[in-house]
C-alpha cells in the first residue's frame, strides 16, 4: 500500500499559477480528487510558501470543493508469511533434477542456435562494410540496412548473454 507523502513547500513563483489553476478548475466545475488543508506561510523576508504542514504565522486557505484525503493506515501486526496450501502438488528431488536437466538441454540448444545466428550475422555484416545489394542505389538505404544489421548483432549478443546467465542459474 502506498503512503501519502506530505506536500513539499511551493515557492512564490508557483503561487499565482496554483491560484490560477484552482480558479480555472473551479470555473470549469472540475473537482479535485483529494484534499489536504493548505496553508499560506510568509517568512521574515516576505517569501511566500504553500504547505500542508501548519507553522506559526500561517493562514489556512479556503479552497472550495476539496475532498479530505484519507489518513494513512498503519498496521500494528506484522504481515503473515505466505504458506503453500496443503493440497498443492509437490515434486520429488529426482523429478526436479530431470526437469532441470531437460531445461538445461533446451537452453543449450537455444544457445547453440543463437551463436550460429550471430556468426552468420557477423559474416554478413563484414566488419561494418557489407556488400551493397541491387536495390540499394540510394546510399541512405544501404546505411539503414547496415544500422539494422548492427542492431541485430547487438540483440543476438544480448540473447546469448541472457541464455548463458539462465543456464548458470540452473541447479
């Protein structure tokens, strides 16, 4: 559950904007979704500040159509740990090891396929200078294809990294 944080003080340049926004909203018949008491404070230097925390010398502003904000709820009891239901199916150790082995083999196959794909992409990319195709008379089309090839290589490298990380996480 998210907690409601107190308003931060607004400095004087925003005061007229806030007043204008509230006046426009009230004129349009729009009602705010939440309410907090708003106080106008003026310090010794004459600097104006809007806040929801009253201090000495602050005046409460009367803003129409406000709805009080809900108070924050604090639970005195700690949350109960989540427990597995008694009828939840359980997997034995040998069955889990077999599943992990199958998963590892599938991931290894994917890794080999991705490494093969990366090698082909790099061969075609030719260190950033692939052969131009017949439909690439416009140099911009060629550059676009080269950029797309570089993006595909980067994506394949990230896939390989993720697969290796996933394989290393299998017990």
